C-alpha cells in the first residue's frame, strides 16, 4: 500500500491526542474516586430535606453540553475546512511546518487538517469534561444517584474521543475530498 507522505505524521498527532484525552479521562476518574471516598451526605442535606437544585441544574447543563458537543466541533471543522480551501487557514503549528509550501497541495492541506482534527477532538472532549465535573460536584453535595450514573457515562463518552491512526487517516482523506470540492465550487 502506498501511503501518502502526510500519513507518516498521523501517528504523532494521534499519540498527542491519546495523551490529552487520557488526561481528561484520568482527571475525571480521580475526582470520581475522591467524591466516592468522601462518602456520606453533605452537612446542609441531612435527611434529603433540601431540594435537589444543584442536581437538576447539572442535568440541565448535561442537555446543553450534549447539544454543544453536537454543534461546536462540527462548526470548527466546517469553518477550518473552508479556510483551508480558501487559503486563509491560520495555525502557528501548521504554518510553521509548511512555510516552504505556499500553494495548496494535499500534503499541506493534510497537515492543516491534522491540526484541525486536534482542535475538534479537544473541544468535543472538553465540553463533556466540564459538565462531568459539575455533575460529580452535584453528586458530592446532594448524593442524587442518577447524577452519579450520568457522570460515569460521560467519562466513558470522553474516553470515546480517543483517536486511532486509521480513524484519523480516514477522517483526513474525507476532509481532503471536501476541501477539493469546496475549491472546485469556489466557496
């Protein structure tokens, strides 16, 4: 199989993203352990006399985070891809690597798309991480089990952001095709 020259760089990008996503997951898991080890009820919540306001807010934020997770990374990719097609993509990392190549080429486009993939993955995972921490705090305060269950599921969702080399290559190839289409349509 003849790999494109840019495919050799994928492993480095994948490894960096695996470390970042792993760190996001580890942070949530460590905080989950702290929450579970502290046990008991919070001082102001004896006998469940206090309404579960924080838990309900956490569940509402969960809905907002899921919506944002479905929209924000897609917009990041769409805008980035359009900028690549128009030659206006700005990334210190991508431009530093490709200063010698001023005209569009699959190699240059792929390098920029790898940077774009990193951005979309980090944004997507971070959106979920934020609400996960809030849900763990809500559980720590109010001890409402559905919030804890949702937080555990969200940790698994963050872990699902872990990229694979073949997945990234496939994504970049699809995006290269879309960049070419956008250039040919003059968008």
